[in-house]
C-alpha cells in the first residue's frame, strides 16, 4: 500500500485516484476548486462516467480516498505524487504546460521527503525532465519523474482502467520505475517499460494514429460517395485484415473531444518546434475540418435550409455515453445552421447543460420527440442509442418533412428510404450495406 497524492481531479486525475484507491492505496486528490472538492467529498462525481460514482462512494466510505484543496494535505509525506492537471491547447497548437509547471513548483514548495512524481497528463517530450528540473532547482529534495500516460476513453474510463491494452511506464531511474510498475500489479494489464521520452511520445503517437485512421476512412467515404461504393463494406473488408484492424474505421462527420484535436495539433507543433514538419498530421486535421462540413454540403445540394427552417440537431456530445461537448462536431454544425438563419432545436439526452456554455440562447430539449415534432430537417451528430433504436415510422410521424442528414450512419439507407424518409448519410450513396461472408 502506498500513500499517493494526485494533482488535478479532471477526467484523468479523478479516475486514476478512484481506481488506485479501489486496489488498496491511500489516495488524496487535490484541486483548486472548492466547489468541485465539496461535491467529490459528498460522493458525487464531477464528470459523467458509468460506474464512477459507486466506486467513488465506496472508497470514501472505506477511508482510502480523500479530497482536498490544501496542497500540504495532498503532497506532504507521500510516496508518490501524480500530476494529472490539464494541458490545454496553447499558442500555435502547443500544449500549454502552465498547470504542470505550477504543480511542480507546488511540490517543491511543500514536500520535504524524496519523492517520485508520476506524470499522467499528456505532455510533450522533455516535460518530465522539466518537472525534475523545477523541483530540484526550487528545493533540496531528490526527485525522480516517471512518465505514465493515460489511455482511457471517456464513457469507458473505469473499464479501461482495469482492462486496458497496456500500461506505459517511462523513466530513467529503475527503482522509481519499478515502484510505479508495482502499483499496477493488481490491474493485470501488460506493462510497457521505456525511457521517459519514448513514453511521453507514445501517448501523442497513439492518439494521432487513431485520428489518422478516422480521417483516412472519412476520405474513403468521400470516394465511396463519388463512385457508388459503400464505406461500411469497404471498412469491414479492410478491417478483417489483422494488420489493419476493425476499430476506428467508422466514417462520420469527423472526430472531436478533448484529446484527438488537441493532441494531433500538439504533436504537429512539437515536431515543428524540433525542426520537423509532420506533413501527414496537417492533412489529418484538414480532412477532419472539411468533414465537419459534410452534412451542410449535402443539405445545400437539396436547398434544405432557409431562414426559419425548423431544424432538429440530434446529439451534442462529441460521442455517445458522455456529456462532454468539447470540440464536438455539433458546435460547427450549429454555427453553420445559425449562419443560415435556421430555427434550431437541439437534442441530447445528457449534454445540453454543457452546450449551454457555448450557445446560451439556443433552444434545447432532452426529449427526442420534442426535437423532431414539426421539424422539416434533422441532422444526426451523435450516435446515441436513443436515436439509433428508432424506426423510420418514429421520424415520419413526428416530422413535418422527413428529411434526415445522418453524420454517424445510424440507419440502413434502404430501410429509411422504403420507410418514406429522404435519408442522406456518410459514404453510402443511398446503398444499404450488403456483404456476406463465409466463415
Ligand atoms: C481518445 C482515445 O481513444 C483515448 O485512448 C485517449 O486516452 C483519449 O482520446 P476519447 O476522446 O474519449 O478517447 O474518444 P474516442 O472514443 O477515442 O473517440 C474520439 C472521437 O473520434 C469521437 O468524436 C468519435 O465519434 C470519433 N470516432 C471514433 C470516429 O469518428 N470514428 C471511429 O471509428 C472512432
């Protein structure tokens, strides 16, 4: 059992804290927001994440998990301190490291024993060295920084913490690396041990590669539309090649969220700073931006949107099972619709509150029926189960004019067409997905 302090109670910090407490460590999480800490102390999670509240409450009850705004309480006398603060997009797409620097300075200021600092935040190559330098220059303690990037997906964070594909631990001081590796023994996940810089880069390389897969399949979808092929059939046929793999080949209106756009830009910017032009990633980002326009381009072909057209935007979160709207393609879609003067009603089962911060004056509903009632056009932005499980009848009964632009290929085009819906999706040019396979 270790005594662990964690700087930052965002997605990464909170999930890490709760899961390390769950396997028996004593964890104290620190945040500057009194409000957030009060909520967490009362056993209420500040993020929407299946299974998190129960685990949070259990570990608070069993006194392994504590929350504080007092950095002495969080850092003093600990075996390890995790840095899990945000690294938002800064100037020229660079990762803004000011919160990481502040955490390192606070550690130097507070800690009196030798310490292992574990960096969970997504940080550019060289940041762990910087953390060591800051702490050494501002204190007399000995410090070893270990890079331990986080790969959890929002909406699956608890599952990923216990069943991830790998744990990456990078460090140049073997005893410190072994101590961090020992923390993860109960998780039964393969550990990849590397030098510090490689571990830092693995995180960016992984996210940028997944983003690349998505932009690639989106370009294939565009070719499908021109040639009459079906992108789902192409993705299936490609993905069965184990070297390619079936995941992250779902065409749509582009990726969003707090990681892919930010991390792809940060890797591009980090490369440029090192004197290297990462050409491919510039294209990945450009394709993603163009893809955000796809539904509007299709709507324009049909002159679907005029001033006052009653328009339903279905889904605001950047993906299902989260209330996170950061960099969601819905933001771009709503801006375009507003430019055209559409009369918009926006639906999401859980993310409307988050979107209100971006578009305070928009009309929102958490009822799919209300969003579609009397609508002349609907745009599907997030593939929520609540949307996917509907039949064509559901739309024709509620909508004034059943015209649907689906950015997540939630329905079979043939079924929608025979159900009386003018249905346009991504990369399928009206074709149903027909493929048979012998096993
Ligand atoms: C991602 C990484 O998956 C995770 O390992 C990392 O730690 C953080 O970033 P997350 O942002 O939670 O996780 O979402 P993810 O499920 O990866 O989806 C990202 C975006 O890509 C979403 O907008 C999603 O709709 C889109 N996407 C994903 C596609 O358009 N097609 C796909 O095939 C997969």
